[in-house]
C-alpha cells in the first residue's frame, strides 16, 4: 500500500513537471515532444499505481 502511494506521488510529480516545462518551452518543437512524452509516462505511472492501490486486498480488522 505504501509503495502504491509513493508511486502515485512520483507519477503526479513527473506529470506536473512535464506539463510545467511543456508550457514553458512551447515554442521549441523538440522540447514539446520530449515533455509531452514525459508527461504521458508520468500519467501512466500514476494511473497504474492508482489501479494497484484500488485492486489490492484490504487487510482484515482483528477487532
């Protein structure tokens, strides 16, 4: 569960940084391509970790 949450944070940060630099460097065609790919990869990481977190079995309460 902790790994999924950390993975989601990393994915969100990579996506955010990619979008930030994508907007900042929008005049350079090559930079737009690179930062677009980076944003996509970050989004995939975020979604994959979210699915992993949702689909993982929850621990049973012993109370």
